[in-house]
C-alpha cells in the first residue's frame, strides 16, 4: 500500500503548476508516445518524467515497485516478439537437442513496444507524483468527466485506506488462526474476508450518508475551484510539447 | 517442436495476475481509441443507472464508492496459486456485478482501474478503455448473466455465485488476450499470436478463475447467512427467499 500513498512535496515547483496544465501536457505527451514509431521520444519522455518523479521526493523503492508489473509485461512481450515474429534469424541456440531461433524483426518490434511502455508509464507516474489527488480530480472534472464519476472516485479514494486497514486486520487474524494453511481453507477464508468487507461497505455507506447530509450533502461533492490559467505555465508547456513533437517526427 | 518448447518455457514463467491489466503504452493509438469507444458507453450507462438509484436513495453514491474501494483492495490481496508457484490477485468484478448489476459494476471497475493506473502503474491511462472493456464490461456481463441464468434454472445460490465469479474471471482473461494480441501483433497473423498469449497465461488464470469463483461464492453465502437484508436490497434474493433463511 505504501506504493500507493506517495504524497507530492507541496513546496516543489512542479507541485505548484496548475493541475489542468499538467494533465493536458501529460495526455499530449502520452498520445505522442503511443502513436510514435521511434525510440527517441519515448526514451526522452521517460528520462524527463523520471526526473519529475524524483523531484517530487518519491522513494526509489516505491518507484521500482510501480515499475515491476510493466517490466514483467515488457519481458513477456519481448520474448513473444523475439521468438515468434520475423524471418531474419538474429541468433540460434541449441537447448536439449532443440534449436531455438530469435528473429531480428521481432527483436526490433519488441524493443519498440518496450520503449513505448517505459515512456508511457513514466509519464503517468510523473503526473501522479507531482499532482495532489484532489487537484488531479478537479482537472479531470474540468475536462468534463461526469461529476458522478468524479464523486465515486473521491469516495473510493477517501475510504480506500480505511477499508485497507480493516482488510489487513481481518487477513492477519485469519492467517494467525491458520485460515490460509491450505488451499481449500484459504479459499474459504478469502471469501469470508470479501464478504465482511462488503458488509462493512454497506453499513459505512449509511453512516457516511447520514453524516454528510447533516453537513449539507445533496448528492454532489464540492470540487476545488480553479484559478485562471497562468500564461507563463501554458507557454512553457506548449514549447515543451512543440520540442517533443519534433522528436516524435524523427 | 521448437515453438512447442518455447510455449512450454513461457508457461513456466510465473505470470502475476496483474498481467490481466494491459500495461500503459502497449496498445497503438487506433486500438486504444477503439477500446475506449466500446467501453465508455457502458460506463455511461452505469452512471445513468447510479444517478437514477441515487435519486431514490442518497446512500447509493457512497455505497458504490465504497464498493469500488473494496474491489480495489480485493484486487490487491495476494493469494497463492499452486500451479504457478506465485501469488495472484482476483478481479472482484463478478462480486460487484451480482450485487449492483453489470453497468454499475463497469463503473466500479473504471474507478478502481483509474486509481490503479495512476498510483500503482497497473494498467494505464491509454489502456484504460481496453482494461475497462475486458475487466469491467465483459467480466461484469459474463458474471451477471451467468448468475441470473443459473438462478433462473434453480441452481443453489452459492453454486451460481461460484460460476459467476469463474465466468467473470475467465471472460476477462479471454478479452484481455484478444486486446493484447490485436494490439501487439504488428504484421503477424492474429489467431496464432492469440493462441500463444492464451497459453502463456493459462498457469495463473485457470486456477485464478477457481479462486475468484470460490471468493464470490464465499462472499454471497456470508451475506446470505449474516445479512440477507443486503441481498434483498440489491435484488439478489426476494424477501421470501431471505425469510426461508430465518
């Protein structure tokens, strides 16, 4: 869960930029990364974004954990591409009497996909690292995502950590009482855990609604109010996008 | 023979179940747009349905938010998969679909996937549409209609929930494989690549489906024993069926 709970340093320069500018910039960069056909742009985006992540004070371990799954996917995709795509042999290895051939075209395609994944994952991580959650949701709301959707995300975010604590306590209690000693018992315990969490969610939703109604809740969550765009931030972002657009062309 | 050897090698690689989320950046733009176009109407339907329910009862919005948090947490809980020698994570969409219907369940999956994409790098923003479509839409529809179909045929509650969870998981796995194969195939033919991807994820996804089924059945049976009022409110059971339980 600590992978999840990184809070950006509020004093850094990047944290003070309007979340809408950061969101639009990230989305534009993401579009360029996934639509490009070269290595230069994704790798440049990765370097810039990782720099932003570290400037926000994120720990290396947290970042490494966030990259674990994409790296595993890269590994699988490169293997699939290397051995199953292409015609020009790159290398050949004999193992257990079998000849395994890697192909040049597959290797290149695999590496291109790998670069795109690293670039895109870095961009999204940078956005999440340098933007407070409420600011990010306000920016999504400004982008005309339905208010109900934003409300549900805010509720989920607000109660995620509480439900996680409950889940951890129940899981630890089950584990201490040999609730996961074999597969069959583990399945039963996991079902009980899921059911208990659902019951807690139902009961909490009633309590939360009552408490919120007393404070004037009418079905809509209040959002952060945006200040007008600052010309300098927009101009710098556009310049960056233009320069990265040139790399996209290469 | 060589291809068979490679497939077996890939099978032996322990594949974590987060692999059911398509990673950020893996899909080319046209495919990403297509999956968005297919997923968003279903999420919109979920929002429409939730707004209608929230007009009758204001607590539905917090409830759906909390259910999204539960689905998120459940999909982060590590459970050992004996055949793969690794830990896997269920999706939780079958469970949400049984309780809240397929469209609100798609909305819940969209919320959970957005949080996972932003803060865990499981899935992504460019692949959000694809992941909503496979996990949220296909998973929920498969789970919901399996449950309803089996209940109509008189299958007991626990067994119907088990198969709903199982179907939700396997349908998600199948849809994800189709999305992945179409996205990364390049100039390669589609079907052979799909076969390889399906084979590569068999060691985790087959037992994971059983785990998901057992979890869903356990959850529904716990509610049936302890809190049948919740099942009645969610129209999973009629008041008469709940009364039989005492």
